[in-house]
C-alpha cells in the first residue's frame, strides 16, 4: 500500500505540473491572440509607439554593439585557433560573417534586449497593476491592451531587425579588427572573403529571426507584467519570469527558425 500511495502521489504531482504548464501556455496564447487582434484595428497611439521605439531600439544600441563587437573578435580568435590545426586559417573572415549574421547576431541581440527591455516592460506594467493604474486606464475608457501592449510589441518587432543589422556590422568589424591587427590578415583580402561568401538569404534569415525575437521579448514582458502578483515581491517575480521565459523561447525559436530557413 505504501508503494502504491507513493506512486499515486508522484503521478498526481506530475499531472498537476502538466496541467499547470498547459494552462500557462493557453493563457499566453490567448494573450498573444488578443494583442495581435488589437494591432489590426484602432485606435492607435503613435506617440506611445514612438517613445517605445526610442526606448527599445535606440537605447539598446550600446549594449548590443558592445556585445557583438567582442563576440566577433572572440569568434575570429577561436576560428583561427581551430582552423590552424587543419591549415584552414583563411576561412576566418567567411565563418565570422556567416556565424554573426545567421546565428550569433540575432540570438545575442535578442538575449541582451530580453535582459534590458523585457525586464523593464514587466516591471513597469507590473507596478502599474499593483498601483491600480491599469484599472484607471479602463475607467478612462482606454483599452490597456491597445495603450500598453500593442505599442511595445510593435516597437520591439520593428526595432530588433535594425538592432541586429547594426550589431552584425559591428560584430564583423570586431572580427576584422582582430583578424588584421592580431592575426595578420590583409585588410583588403579579409573584406573580400567576407563579402564573397555572404548571400542575401543569410542576411534575410537573420532579420526574420530578429523580428520574431523582438515579438517574443515584448510579448513575455507585457504578459508577465499583466499577470504579476501583488506587492514588490510579485513585481520582482514577474520581472524574473519575463527575462527567463523570453530567453528560453528565443533559444527554442532560434532552432525552429533555423530548421525552417535552412532545411538540410
């Protein structure tokens, strides 16, 4: 009997966790559907959209630029060290460019923006919920989804491709600086190898990933803020949930998008 009770409790715990996970996925899907539906009909708030575009896009440039710069340099060093074992040092420029544009640029920018912007959005909306400002918006006949969610999701979805494009350029520049100043590559040959091996599909795939990652970051930030608990602890938990869930979804969706965009 004891063994049966332990087994029953274990199965019940697994069942509760599974049902809780499915309920959370359902709530997120409904929230995303509502956000998308509100994007397609007015009223719109262009001033709020412009403010969010500035906060999410422009103010994220320093952290994205520094991250991609040092990543491009480190990538060049690692590829050179690995290629030297097979006398293939000449592949450094092309691999740095392809790696940054296809994978590292979008993913790193997405993770940095998730840490900076996703946390900020969740904390801001969570605080508004705790202080009943969201209820005040409803009282003033302002739809919180349209005023708080739609501008942030639109701004993040549109700003991320621009951030990734600039980050890719800076990352390739980091590889170029390390390759020419540290590894002894000829500058003209390095740039020639970089340009010759890049294709339009590489750039397009990175920008598509960036737009999806921007949508994920803003969606998880707003969702966590709207569903935050009461008090400072609830807002802190919502902020943590926004960053962690956005980061995990970015990595998971990156794999799925890579499978779709580059089928084997």
